[in-house]
C-alpha cells in the first residue's frame, strides 16, 4: 500500500492523498478490506485498472507489477 501511494503521488496529480491516508491508517486492522475498484474510485488512482467482461482483469503499470512480483518472490523465498 505504501508503494502504491508513493507511486500515485509521483505520477498522478489528481491522486487524493487524504483518502490514501485514511486507507493507510485502516490497513493494519484485521477488519480492513479494500478492492482494487474501491481504491481507484476513492483515490482517483491511475496505476491500477480493472476491466470487466470476457477479457477483463486487474492490470497494473509495469512499475507496480514489478514491485508486486518482487514482494511475492521475497515472501516465497522466506518460506
């Protein structure tokens, strides 16, 4: 979440930082749930997109995708 917020602040002049701060505070709670669609809607994010339908899916800017893949790889290597 921290990386997403930083990326958006750098590349998205319309990013809603106040909403991001709210999500960041809530993220540590066991009841926290956030969908990609909600993230985009509430923060005006541009780094992630959701496409519905037959060839739909969740897509990320290459910087975000590489960071996510690296985090998964680090997690796998720990176990």
